[in-house]
């Protein structure tokens, strides 16, 4: 073998050894997202990855949930999604109900206020059995997370109270 062939074989062997190491190494974006999600967990938020609203195309984004204080008798399963255009028939400008399932009327004013306090890259509000969640693309970083966290702290308990079904009281007097 000549000198250059030996050098090429050695470089190829080094590339084969180091390639998988660099492939597994997280990118700066991955480290930033992991840091945001770890901070959320430390503050008591749950994080799930869910599909983006249909109007925004394919892909997914993280939903940060503030858990309910008392999850019994809550009317959940509704959500607001960012739409691709503003329309007067929408709930609020660019925001409309997911699958036409609206929140109870008592929650509408709090939801309108919540929409004004979302980070600019928010894409949905999700009401599930887990809690009240805000889906966002996480592009606004720590500043966006702080805005999202403050909005969840401010509005979750109000919305929780507004979506609670009234407790049915049984008549204690028996009819004879």
C-alpha cells in the first residue's frame, strides 16, 4: 500500500468511530427545548407533544399543562386553535373552537383575557382531564415560557371554576 492509501484508511476508520458519537449528540435546539421542559416540570407543569391545529398544517408542538386543583365534575374536551385567518364567525379573531366544541359559556370571558396574555408563538389552548394547556412552538424561548407560565398561573383556577358542572343536590325529603 502506498502512503496516501494508508492515510485514507486511517481517516475512514476514525470517521466510522466518531460518526455515531456526533450523531447521538443533541443539537443546541434540542438542549434548549430540554431545558425549557425541565423548567416546566420543576414548576409543576406537564408537557405533551400534540399535533398542530389543522389550519397551521402538519407538524407538532409542545402543550404545557397546569394541572387542575380539583378535577372532579369539569367539562373538559374542548379547545381553542389558532386559525390561518381572522374571521368574524370565529370565537376571537384568529381563534376558534377545535371541532366546534366550545367551552361552557361561563369560561368565555376568562378565555378572551387569556388569549391576550399568550406568547406570540402560541397555537392552541387545550382543556383536558390533565389540566389547562397552552400549545406553543417554543421559538420564543425562555421569555415565551415565562409569559406562558404567568398566563397559566393567572387563569387556570378561574377557568377551572367556570367549567365545573354544578353539583346535583338530592332532595332529602322523601315523598310518601
